[in-house]
């Protein structure tokens, strides 16, 4: 077995077109990912197949072509625009005599470079360890050897089992630390809810301009650059609007086929998106793949349970389009649905604030509810929001509950209950701050 190379600067890219629409990737996006990781593309192998080859993913002939290109360009790493099995990676490394990475590993590497906060670093390490746990056999012959020596003979423990045990221990430790960070973040969320400030979360495909828009709206200095995943750690700032302030949250950008390990690891961070009152879905309207990228973001939002939160689409980068100026699009009910802006040039930013103000509006509702004993599980939701003003019970065991909360929170709760909560209303009043 060859000595394993460290990931280097010179990379050969492999992109295969499949007939299955769900398996298709974008070669341009792969180039951007490689550039974001700090590598230089020295060669590209493309092809088309009905399905992946079990041994080499690309077939034996294409694998030999790949090996020849690696030798000719002296590349130190091969990067596939697709997920590879551990066996496929091992077989490809044997024939190419260099490191082979798949799309998931590449994205994890970029995230590891971008993480700056304690929480972000823990989340990335957790995702990497989960991914690594399925690839311990890759390229390592020593993993099959038994521990031995005087006093250590017997059934023993293979090196592979030792590595797995150490990985499980490290994953358990990181999960405990993330639970502690998650509790701290939950306390911050409750404090914002007590102050009755609505939360607006920026979401969108990576490199759509979220951080630039965030900086322009809040006059902040969050790192922003023309590269994928320029910012990773969530940032929250207060945004002053006409009818009162809201909390604006900048989150990690999404990407097609976002690795499940990342979604699981970033559960706490994505909680900011799930708990938001409004999502600003930022799209690059100058991108030819705008429609497809929009759908990919919707898929991720569904995966994290945020598909029912109201959205305002922000069409960014209008300065790259001809004859398109700042404007607000409304639906038939007069509710803003889309805003056209240029965050880089500062065009239309006041329209975003106007649209947010119209949708969120800082309207709170005061309700008196009569909740029967069989529906007592709803009390926990109100306790988590910390919105209970008064609670007592009548002679029949019904809970008479007085609550005061944001109208957006009430709408979300009623939707989750499929309308059952509305049947418990005794009295309701709206108060606009």
C-alpha cells in the first residue's frame, strides 16, 4: 500500500453526468468548492454513465484515464463531484497513487477552514468524525493487525476496533459539549422572546450575498467574500425598523445535496432558522441556476423543519441585470412576497426594511385559553416560549391560561396543532407595538 498523501494544491476533478436527475451535480459549483478549499484545478475528467461502477465509480477504463492524467499533471489529490463509498475511494487511491476525496469530504474540509467560534469548530469536528467513522478501512493495512506482545496476547482488540472505540468516545464528548452550548443558545432565545422581539433569519444558497446584505442592513462587519461558505458561524444583530426593532440572524449558506452529517451536526445553529418569525430567502437573480438553487434551499428547509415559516424572497445582485431596478412585489392580499435589491451597491435596502415591517410588524396577541386536561401537552409549548401571564384551573380540570406572545408565534403554534389551539380561545386581543 502506498503512503497516504496529504491534500495538496494541485487537484484533478472528476464529474460524471447521470441519467438520474437526483444524482446530478454542477461542475461549475465543484470548481468553486475546490477554489474555496484553497486548491488549484490542474485537470478535469468528465463522462456519462447510467449508474456508478461498483469498484471505481467511473469504470475501469475511465479510472486508467484518470490515473494517467494524475501522473501527467503531478496532481496530489483527486476530487470527485459525487459521494464515494469507502471501497471505491480505496480502489481509486490504489490506481491513482494519490489522495482521493469525494464531494462530502471536500465540503467538510471547507467548513473546517471557515469555523471560527467554539461552537462552530465543535460542530465541524463532529461532522468530520461521523463521516470518518464509515471510512476507517480506507488505505490503511495496519488496521487489520492484532495488538500483541508480552502480557497482551490473546483475542486482543484489532486496531480498527480501537479506532472505532476512540471515535465513539470523542463523538460522545463533543455531543455533551454541544448540548451545553445549545442550552446557552436556548437561554438567549428565551431572553429575546421575553423582550418580544421578532427574529428574522437570512437563508439562501451559498454565495447568494447573505452576509453582504446582513452587513448593509445592520452596519456590521461580518466577513463576506465571493466564495462558497465565506461565513459559517451564525451572527445576530438588532435591526431598527419603523415600528420597532427585530433581531436579524445571518446563518450558514445551503448547497445542493448538503451532507446529512452537516445537517445533524449543525442542528443547534439551524435552530435559529427553525425558530425565526420570518425567513429572508436571498437568491442571486443573476445566476443562471437561480431556480434550481431556490429549490435546493427549500429542500434543506424542509429537512430541518422550517418549511412552514413565512418567507420573503430577496432577489439580490440586480446591478448585474439590465433594466431591473429596486422594487417590491406583492401578492393578491397586498402582502410583500419579493424584494429586488443590490446589497453590494446598497440599492433597495430601505424596501427590505419596509417589507419586513409590513410582514412582522411587531404585533403581539393577548389570549385567554381554556385548555382541557387531555390537551395539556400544549402547556409545554407555551412554557418554552415563556409567554404565560396567568394560569389556573376550573372545577372541571380545564386549564384557564392567559398568554401574551408575538402573532407570528401564535400562527406557528396553531399551524402545528392543525388548528386545535384556536378551538380553545375564550378571548383574544391584538396589540400593535
